[in-house]
C-alpha cells in the first residue's frame, strides 16, 4: 500500500468513527498521523494506545 493510500485509509477510519460520535484526543490523533505517514505500524500503534489507557 502506498503512503498516499495509507493516509487516505487512516483519515477515512477516523472520520467514520467521528461521525458515530467518537472524539479523539490530540495524542490519539498524533498516533494516527504516525500510522498514516508510515512511521509506525498498526501493531505498534496498538501498543501505544494500550499504554495510554
């Protein structure tokens, strides 16, 4: 998957959840930005989110 497609998919997922009423924190959005840029994997992000909770 290209970075452009990855970024579009991450943005789409965020917007979908926000439409359902979920509100992301600034820190959570920063993690999603790191996924979208290819800096970290989804599995790495999952571990970060676990530590945030």
